[in-house]
C-alpha cells in the first residue's frame, strides 16, 4: 500500500465512523457531510493515481457516478432513491466496461453468480412493490460486473467487486426488508473498502 492509498483509507475510515455516529444520533448535516467526504476520498485517490488508459478513465467514471449515487441516497424519498439507483447502475456499467477487455473469467463462474442472482431476487421479490423493474435491472448489471471482475488479474478488482456485491445486499435489506442501523454498520465499511480497492487498481 502506497502513501496516497493509506491516507485515503485512513481518512475514509474516520469519515465512515463519523457518518455512522451521526446516523445513530439522527444528525442530518454531519451525516451528509461525512458520507460525501468519504466518497470524495476514493474519487481523489483515483484522480491521484490515474493515467490515460481506458481502464483508468472508466474506473474513474464509475467512482464519480458512485459519488453522485451516494449523495442522492442520503434522501429516503423515492425519486432520490431511483436517481441514486440509476447512478449506481451506470457506475457498474462503467466498471464492467473497464474490466471486460482484461477479464479472463471462466465460463462456469457464471453459474454461481446466476444462482446468487436468482436467490437474491426471490428473497427481495415480496418486498419490492413497484420497484421490481429497477431492482431487476440493477441486479443484472451488478452481476455482470462481478462476473467480469472475477477474471481481472489486478487482485483489487475481484476483491472490490465481491465486497461491493455484499454491501449492496445490505443496502437492499435496509431499503426493502428490514431497515435499521445494523445494515449500514456492516454494509458501509464493505462498500467503502470496495471503492478504495477499485481506486487503488487505477494506474
């Protein structure tokens, strides 16, 4: 781990802890500031490391879209949630485009990913109401991103993709199944670790 990555990781850990503390207190302004600042940390890390390769540009685009999604998801309102979902869907499209050229995922790896996709949709389906279409689209895209990421030689990419997938399961649980701070206590560290790993793969 180089100095910039270590600084970004330490800053993110402090900011995520502050965000969770603000969530627990119901402090709206510190909650928003710490989350956006934590997301800016992975974007700035990627900017500091990025060259001019298609991989770097596409991962950086995914990180910027994720920052936008994080800001939108600070609101509990349905329009903001949908806009955040779209931002993250586009982020995963950007990640998939970055990972695809260098991916060597074996074909059989699609089977457990498809099985996980089916299990997730079966779990969420009774709780989705009018959100079925957007959630199906999102789960398909993140599953495709995960499949491509598993075949990338830079170890940060598959590790980050798995952590991202796990964090999104906790977001779905929080939004649709059983809301509560424990989802975010487990999910946010996984999410920010995933994004930092993607940023560290740049360059």
